[in-house]
C-alpha cells in the first residue's frame, strides 16, 4: 500500500495526525527533500528506509515503490504542503494503477493557508473579494495562455502565486500590465510556518527590491490583493449580524 501524504507547510506540528500515524508505521518513506522540512522525519520509525526524491528521477521513485510492494511494505510518499497542489501525484497515481498497486491520498495544510495564518488575515473579505486564485508563472512547466497571470490578475481576486519568487520582477510587470495600481499590496512569505520564516510586506512599487535585498529566490509564496491592505474597507459578515436570520438563528428583534 502506498500513501501520498501532505507534510504541511513546513512546521513539524502542522502535519496532520493521520500523516504522523502513517509515518510511525511506514517501512519506506520517500520525501521531497528540496521542500519538506527534514524535522518531520523524526516521526519515522526506527529502521525505516528513507529516500530523498530530490536526488531521484521519477523512474527511480517508482522502482523503490515496486521493491517495497514486493516485500509487502507500507510506503509513504511525503509531499510538501498538500499533494493536490503542484504535487505530481496524477502521474505517480497512474503508474501505480497500471501496476495494480493500491494507494490513498492524505491531505495536508498548504503553504498559502499557513501564510495567511502568519499574517493573521483572511484571504476573502466581504465586498473586497470572495475568490482566491492559486497560480504560478510559466517556467519549465508551461501554463495555458488563458491562465496567464495577466489574464487572472484582471479579476482582482486574491492571488496566491507559487513557484515564482525567483521571477518577482516578471510577476510585478504582469500585474502592472493587468492594470493593478502600484499601491496594490503584495506580501512575500518565505518558509511559511518554519522557524526561519520571513514576511516581506510591500506594494507593486517596492516588493521586487525587498525580495532582492533579502536574497529570497525559492520556497516563498507571493500573495497579492486588497485583503492584505491593513486599512481595507470591508463589510461586516452577514452571518453573525443581528439583523440577519438563517436556519440556525432567528433575526434579533
């Protein structure tokens, strides 16, 4: 049996209880060493075989999983954040299906959620935005033209931009082409939830310089939108309003 487990955003206590319990019994653990906090490996049982997939090809990962299956071992494939976001689990799952190997997916806390927690803010605010777009700039993995950052930014939703901090200048340029004002809030969170977490607050006007000054070039998330404006004008939630009734509460008279 193979379990794809989300390790969470980085802090070792933000992996799920289910994820920890699987690590405690796993015979083989293959983790994304370039992204997963190695402190999480302390949950592995003594004697477990541990592989860093950052140093392996996909074929080598698949070979180790097959070897484990031949011995009836339990394998944990440990991904950063949540496996469903830029996690490559589709191709791995297709391979396992072709070999008749059963697998399950255990969700994790994504870094964009941990970043919001560190900022002590909501990603949606009434009458500011009720939508969140998760995206990335095209790199070696292309993005469809209809999903270009310029096109997505024109919606004026909250943007969570992964895997792009090394191209911060291009991000800013695309946002300007999308006609976002220079005063638009931008936050860069490096190593969200980890002990060495860094938070850079700025605007389109100055965020590129701040990122370069801190020499941040990987494992950071770019957050864009008016929800990060600490003086944002927003409406109070109707859910808890005394003048608003719903199936669980009558309107206060």
